C-alpha cells in the first residue's frame, strides 16, 4: 500500500523539531474550528434556510453506510498524520491548505447563512446495530449547518492528496479512492446530507484543487520558508 525505502528519510533531531513545528498550525486551527463549530451548533438562529433537492427523496435510507461515515474521522486524521510523520512537507502542506481552506469557507457559510435539512427518518425502519449507530449520530449532531458537506470535501481532499503523493502505491491509491467514495455515498444514504451539500462540496473542492495542487502557491511558500531557514542557520 505504501512505497518504502527509496523515499525514506533519516530520523534526526532537526527533523523531529521541524515535524513538531509542522504540527503546530493544524493544532491551532483544530482548536479554532472546534470552538467556532460548537458555537454554531449550540446557538439557535431565528431563521434557517432549508437545504433540499428532489433527488434527496429518491435516495433510500441504508443504515449500513454509517460505518464508512464514522470511518471518516480516522481516515482524514490518519492521512494527515502519515504525511507529517513521513516528513513529506509538500504533500502535508498541500493537504493542510486544502482542508483548512474548505473548512473555513464552511464555517463562514454556516455563520452567514444558517441552514437546516429535514431528511432524517422520524422512526428507524429497522432495529439493528447500524440504526442504533445512526440514532447515536443524530443525537450528537444536529441537522443544521451542513452545507457544504465537510465529510465530502475532506474525503475529496484526502483522495487528491494520496493520488498526488509518491508515497502511495497504485494499490494504496485505489484503496483510498474506494474509501473516499464510500464516505461520500454514506452522507446521503444515512440522510445526514442533501445532494446539494455533496454537489457544492465537489464544486468547492475543484476550485481549491486548482489553487493548491495546480499552481505553485504551496511549493513557492515552502521554497521561501526553507531558504529563510538555511539563511538563519548560516548566520
């Protein structure tokens, strides 16, 4: 699944320090994101815009897809940490830029345009472990502030990041493609997101992909950063 020796880098004291520095931005942003998102969730709004399409009514409720939905939390974090621990600076910062950009847009949209969906079944059609998991999810996560879907957007980002990396074999890339696809489908099959949430996440992902992966923005930043580090070391 992973490519090995040719890309391995020695573990040095400098690398460990640099890796810690690389982890600081995502740690700070995670705190900001969680505080902002929690505020949105617990603060009732006077008006919510309902998100709904005709296609939503044609999609069946399939509770088994709650498994890939919950898998998302491990999936995204593991890929970010993989790039961090493997010291793949370009892959790491490109993925980080992609994720942070979309998640910030999501917070701004949710703040300025509070939204809600009424897709969830009022009564579970079946009684099994998967419907229990969906019920647990519904209790913990309100049906508000869901557009665009961060589950979908971050899955797209991880899929792009893995396919753009030299660290992953063809088999590993295919596996990530499948996992990302299942997670995206899960958002609709367990009625957590509207197809509109999914479509706008894809649209936003395409725009950010062009900025982050098809331009020299991140590479130029890393080059300037590494150059300044070398100059400070010399001085």
